[in-house]
C-alpha cells in the first residue's frame, strides 16, 4: 500500500515495507520533517499538542511521534484519547506552535495517519505541506543533544474544556434541549466519540438514562466500517426503529464528521447535517456560507433564501476554511457531515454540530424527519473507481472535460460538470487510491444514472490509454 501524502496529512496502513506503508520508520521520518519545518517558521512557543483516536495502532504511533518530537527538542502536551477538533482547540488554548492528530479518520482499523496542524490549530497549507515533504524526502532534519531534549506531559482535561466552550456559545440553547427531554442513541464505532459524546449530551441537559450507547467502548475494535454512511449503520437504525428515540447520532473515529438518524430510523442524510445546522445559524444571523464542490446545492438554496451568499471551495478542510475566511462565512463545512463553526474554531467539529442541531430540533418542536422534509430535496450518488499505479488520472480527467466541453465546467478541484439541475464531480481522492465520482439530482435514480454514465466514460478513457 503506497503512502498517501496530501493536505489531509500522511496516511497509510500499518505494517509492511518502509516507504510503502505507515511503518515506524515512516512515522519517525515525517514527524521529524514536521518538527523541523515548524521550527523554521520561528514559532513563539516550544510546545506541540498531540492526541489520538482509539484505533489499535494509536498507542504505538503516539509513542513514536512523542519521542521523535522530543528528539528534535520540542515540549509535548499529550491529550491521549481525544478528538480532532479537541486537539485543534488545545493548540490555540495552549498557545502551542502546532499539533499532530493521530487518526486515519474514516479509514478502517488497518490505517493510521498524522494530521498536521499549524499554530492556529488549523491544517497546514498545501505549500507548507510541500516543503515538509521535501524535508522528509531529503531527510533534512537533525536531532538535539541530550541536554536539549524536549519535555513530555499529559493533559486529560481538554474534552471537558471543549464541551465548556460549546456550552458558552450564544446559539447553543441548553434550556431548550433540557425541556425537550430527548431520547438519543449514539454509535461511536468504539472510538473516542464513545467517551465524549455522552459527556456532551449530559452537559446539554439530556438525561443519562435517555442515552443508548452503541459501540461506545473506546477499544479501537471498530464494530463496522467507520465511515458513517447509511449502509454501515444498520445496528443503530434498527435500535431506533425498535425503540422510541428522537434521534440517532453517529460519528467517525476522530469525531469530526457527524451523521444523524431520524426518529423513524431513516438517515437524516450526511449532506443535510450541514444544511440543517446552517439553517439554524442563518435564522439567527445573516451571513455567508461555504461548502466544497462535492456537497449538496441545498446549502446554496438555504443560504440564498436567508439573504446570504454561498461559495464553493475545492475539497479539503483547509480549502473550505480558506474560503470561509475570505468571504466572512458564519458557517461552513463539507457534505460528509463536517461542520465548521468559526465562532468556536476553524475546524470540522461533530461536537459543536450536535449542540447546534439539538438546539435547532428542540426549538423546531417536531420530529427530525419533519425537519428534514423542510429542506430542498436533492439526492447524491457517491461512487468511486479504484486506481492502479499506472493510471494517469490527469489525462483521464482531461478526456472527460473534452467530452463534455459544451457544459459548464469547474476545474478548481478535478472536474465538476453542470447539467441543468444536476451536477457530477470527479476527482482523485486525497486519502485513498481512488477516483471519487459524486453526482446530484432531485431523484437518486437520476443521480445514479448520471454517475454510471460518467463511470462508463472513465473506463472507456482508461482503456483507450492502455
């Protein structure tokens, strides 16, 4: 398995040959390169925050990362089992120079990754990432002598601090949530969400007896595919159908993606997590929104109805954040269930998404399925084609662009083609060796047909290149 190096970090499977997977040697090399790059930015702080999800390799990778950072002379603040947004918040709270989150996000348990943060607690830019990779390739880093080794300390208070910051947000209405007396099922795929989501719900006023915990043991033995898609969530959907719950909450292993299940067991739709939260925010403040090119246009519709402007960015959290800042967006994120609420911080955060959504649902006063029915009805078909090393993706995309040159085309990230009220977006993934093909229409059948047509075109282009 080739290591994947992108704006989403350094990602790979555990075990195998050096340079071909995320081996201990690769962990040390890329950590040392990050530590060296960060040192050369002349930071005011000598500390770096680290934290991890609960996957099985997390402890080993964490120890390697901490020791390497100390070896370059950095002082380490280790949050232990944590979440991606919690580490981001801790970087700024500690006024640290940067941070590393040890998680492969939605990837299966064989994977792990280094997600790299700057001093603002945000993912490093593409330009900074390119310099880091140059340092790693050249092994352009040194280690300090024994008297200059960095220090190491642990801090397990940040999950609580994160929750406190959420409770203090103006739009989080604890009184309304408490009065709603919600019954909620939680599936945290046996990672750190199993610790923090029940903590958050109780802090928001949900009675602990009304919280059903499913796969909430942070053992790292993922009970199902950790990507929170409807086909992976049969257990919680069945529990909700059999019980009397108001909502189901599902997160990925590092708790930056949020999927919701309505009271009847139907998926609320990960695309509509952001739409619903944005709707609530826009009902209370006029402003702009941002999502990426692979996200539903329902956010655009909701934003324009509220008097704001919608902007689309390239895929990747760092790209969404950059466009949010440029356009003073009050809410943004990605259609995979990632909520970015800048009043708290510029990072995808399932915890703040939960608090804002529950406030919205409590004030709406009707079931979640009714709320879902108030939004524009679009359906996204999400597909992918696995790649072999010999595939020239850029050449394939050029062929598709040429074939559909009469249609409106956006090429800031792969190729996005507009067809009246439909669109299709194809791009090489940042996190897996695949081409992703997303299409959207008012019906799923039409979206599927559009995706299948493009997939056929891609396969034809690939065979022509063979």
